[in-house]
C-alpha cells in the first residue's frame, strides 16, 4: 500500500475557510482565557476556580466550536492504519525528541554566552507539576484524557482541515504546531526570556504528532497515546525522578531504533507496505 495521499481533489472540503478560521480563533481564545479571564473578571472564577470547570472551557468549547463550524470530516480516519501510525509515530516522536535535545543544548550555550542569568529562570517550578503535587497519580491518568482532547483539536481539526488540500503538508504542520506551542502561555509566564528552550521542544513534539497524523492518513489514536505518555512521564517525575526518565527515554529510544531499522532496510520496494513489520492496518 502506498503512503497516504496528500491533496486528494476528490475529498470533500469539510467547511469554508471562514468557518474554520472562526473555530480556530474560538479555540485559541478558550485555551488562553484561563490565563487572564479570572484575573480580569473575578466572577469567572466560579467556572475557572476548579479543574473540571477549566477543562470544560479549555477543551469543551473548542470541541463544540469545531463540531458546529467544521464538522467531523477531518476526524473520520481517527483509528486508521494503526500499525503504520504506531511505527511512524514512534519514529517521528523519537527522532524529533533527539533534535529537541540538540536544540536545547545549542540554546543553552547561547544563553550562557549572552545572558547566563536567564538560565536560572528554568529552576522555577513548572506550574502544571506544582498543581499536581497533591495527587500525582491522578494527573498521570488525566494526561491520557487531555492528550486525547488536544490531539483531536490540534491535530484532528486544526491540522486535519488541511490534510486533503493540495500542496506541501509541511506548511500547515509548521504553523499549527506553532499555535499548539503558543497556547501554552504558562511556559512564557513562568520562564520568561528562557522560555524558548521549552517552546522549541513543545513545537517539535507537536510537529512529530502532526507528521504521525499525516503519514497514517488521519490516525489520532497513536498521537493521543504518545501525547498522553509524554505528559504522564512528566507528572510521574513527582513520584520517581528516575522512573520518569526511564519511561520518557524508553519511548524515545524505541522510536530512534525504528528510524535506524528503516534506514538500514532502505526505501520499501514498489507495492510493499511502508512502516516495517507492523505495516498499515485498519
């Protein structure tokens, strides 16, 4: 089976660009509203003052907006080609995690040369981890629910709208990954001028998940699991720092091994299924 096509002219357009843009705007506002709405309008703390209310606004509002304005078209292949999605997903996630590490090292060297004091900002506690300190196991589990919602919204709808359009997939993957990284405002608020070290990693993670969605023809299960595992490993650091590193790097190293396997095998023969022994299924 050949790679999923990109720019299939027979695929129906899920919605007009105007409706899509409105849904994206509503989504961005809903996600970032948690950082300023409760401060501007104290009465809004009734909704934002507890986890359930915040999750309902941050994820529920975008889901409703996209469902009404765009429809479920971009999500229709959400469980397609599970084998191929797993193979490609681990490759992209592992490979770009290594790239993110290299980028972080280069940025750290530059900061050390230009403004060493900025690096001390990274010692500040991650607000998400601080919130989870009382019940880390709950947040480990919640990571997979959050991962499912964020992948449905950001990869399934925001990036997925462009899946069947003509042209390179790299452009929509790039800007939608930038939007995904940018709405995590608490990194900028917490780490200030040092936040590019964190945002670069978040951007590359989003890009890896977009590539997984693209090369599997729309699979969202694998990106959601990778996203959830990524966040869960971070929360698990509150339980075991060493265990967190093992979990995180086990996934990364498996992905890098898959990259090496495909490199050694070379390009697939004509008519053969890409993605190694797992192959495209579903």
